[in-house]
């Protein structure tokens, strides 16, 4: 069921409320077995029992910071996901040497809002990380994410600073033994923050595919049988909160983009504890059948999350 809740709040007033309420390697091309630091094996992050106020919230508004903050607030507040002293990993898409206007990466103001909310909820440390496709330092700088993350008190680190562990599954998986960012598996709270955009191979980049940014090894190998691998990866990471940036979306020539004529402004932020539900709703925004996206199709076949949005508690708000 979709509800409508209209309420406007100024950016300044929201920040006042926020502050008073509680006082962000270049791609490794080595084999998984040879990946540096991938010495131990892990079964992945345990799935938390988080009780949010809704299955999913869609916030519409011109300011991505405010839209993100209001959407999380409508889910019950960041305190539902982050506890005092938690180590929080925020995983945006920083894969490309692109500016925010080009919509190839997550909007930096979405990241800023999530850092502020995490800090206000009592996080002991907030890390921001992605394994980029273009040069990491250029991607971090030109995306605007590095500057914003540091300004808001987060720790930003590059792919060449990371340690890995080997993924382990209780059943056969094509990702068995794959090097995974250690911090992604050991953090207390994992917030997945993709940008919604076209992708030449998978039709769309959505939340589950964004998790490729915690994997070492050859990205080209992951692209083989990509649907199964991405769903296995999502099960391994078990993100606690999914925030899809649909403020500016890339309609064509993804995932890299670069031409502003390929960008549309939707002014929407999707927040959910269910990665599959979030990805299905994002598909609908882009007028793409979910079954046409390989990893969404596999997740639906596995009943990985809510597959029928008509049965989901979805709240739409305007800010």
C-alpha cells in the first residue's frame, strides 16, 4: 500500500533539528586466490532484525540532503540502524571520474546526510569507501564525495588501503573464496548508497550491483554469470539500509555517462531495509521490467525479499 505524506521542511530548520536531537586501487586485476590480505574466510555479516516503520520510503524533493534525511526519518530514524559506538560503512558509487551533475556517481549531498544522521545516532566511526573503475583519487575528488565526507567527519580511504578476507558460503557459490573488503564484513552497520542509472550490461545499476564495489579480483570475471554472483554477494554483505539516489539519473550510456543530455532529474530518494524491494521500485521509476535486470530476476526467483510491491508498506513523502 502506498501512502502520501506531504510536509515541507527547510534545510536550515532540518539541520537545527538534527543537531539538537542528539548533540565516506585502482581495480585489482589479480585472482581471488592471490589477492593480498585475503587470508581468512568468512560466512558474511549476520542479518539484523531491524524493525522499521515502513518497508520502503520514497522521498521527493529538490534538495537531496533533505530528501535523504526525511526518508530515513520516515523509516523510524537512523537510531533504528545505528547504535552508540557503531562502526558504520557507507558504500556510495564513486566508480567514475565524473562530477555530480553527470550522475555517474552517488550525489555527495546524499552521502553527507547519511554521515550526519549516523553521527547523530551515536556512531563511533563512519567509513566511506568504494573500489573505483577510474583512478581512485580522481573519482573521489571529482565526485565531490571525498570533500563532503571529510567535512562531515567521516573517514575516507582508498582501495590500496584495504584488507580483504575470502568469502565463504554454506552452499556452492561462484563467489567462494573471492576477496571481499574486510571492513564491509566486520562493520556494525552497512549502508548501501548507489546512484540509479543505466548500465549497458545489466540494464540498470541498482543497490545490489553497487555491492561489487567491495570486491577485489577481476571485475570482468564477476560480470560472467552476474545475476547469481550479485545476489550471492548481497546475501554475504546483508546491508542494513539501502538508500538509492534517484536525484539525478543517467538514462543512457551508463555506467560511465559524461553527457549531460543523458541525465534526467527525478528528485527522488528511495530508502528501504529490503534491497530487492528497493531495486524493484527503482526499476519502475526507470520504466524497466524488473525481470530484465539479471540480478533482480535471480533475487525474485530466490524470494530474496518482497517481490510484490502491491503487498509492501510503501510511504511516499514530499519535502
